[in-house]
């Protein structure tokens, strides 16, 4: 039985700076997580942002289920582009033969 997405499928490496809060000087980020294994899809897709608006996600990636990437986090994609995490979905299916993972859509 598969309990998490197999590491061999996470072919890309990304960098994540987790969003902490807004300040008078702009968004504040936590320490960067370097070389995070992920599977990145750069196909554009429509997603609904946390504030309810429809936006086009420039990239979507899946990573390990314990990934720390709150909405608003800064993500550096494998091609060097910097994106902002819009939505974060944690996929689990206890008892079923499907892998647990975290899916993040970026603007």
C-alpha cells in the first residue's frame, strides 16, 4: 500500500520561503527551505484564491505531505522564476492505495 508520494516521482527541486505575516514593510518570510523535492507542472490553470477571486496559476506542484508552504509563500521554481503560493491542498486517503501529498498552485 502506498502511503505517500514516492520520492522518485519528485523530479524537480524548488526553494520555498514560508509566508509569516504582513508588516509595514511588506510581506515577511521565514527561513528558506532549499532543494525541496517536487513535481512541477507549468501549465496555466484557473484556481480560486483565498480571497475568492479567480486567478490563473502559472505553476502547480506536488510535494511531500508534510510540506510547509502557507498561502503567500515565495516559491522559486526550477527555471528560476519566483512565484507566490495561492492555494495549498493536502491530499490524503487513509486506507486507500493512493499517495498522500501536498498540492500547491502558484501565481
